[in-house]
C-alpha cells in the first residue's frame, strides 16, 4: 500500500489552491485525481495521483509531436497555395 496524503498536500503538489482542489472534486471530477473518503477526511493515494498525472501528458516521449511528423511526411493541402508556392510558380513561368 502506498502513502496517502491529505488535500493540502495534494494542493501543494499540483500547485493549486485548496478551494480549487475541493471545487474540482465535486463540480468537475474529470479534472480531479481519484480519492478515498475515510470518515470526513479526503485522502489521495500517491501512486494513483501519479498515474492520473501521467495520463494527462500531452506530446510526451511516447507520442510524436506534430512538427516532427510534418517534416518527415509533408502533406499537401488543397486550396489556395501559400506564398512560397506562388513565388516558385511565378519564377518558373518567367523562364
């Protein structure tokens, strides 16, 4: 069993106020890590909180960023050409 922490410790860890922690727990549970209720105390399992934080990772090492993908696989968009394409076409037309 891992360590259980209290609300104020979670607030410090997430750099949020106690009121934000409490508000998100009740009004927006999708923005809040899992918790345990023991009597009137609200406790958080450190391992569960860490898994919840890890699930919120965006563009981490496991997911390629969109900028590197666009360099490797350039995609032509239909529609109006960008300025570089217009200049290139104009230069080629003058030759």
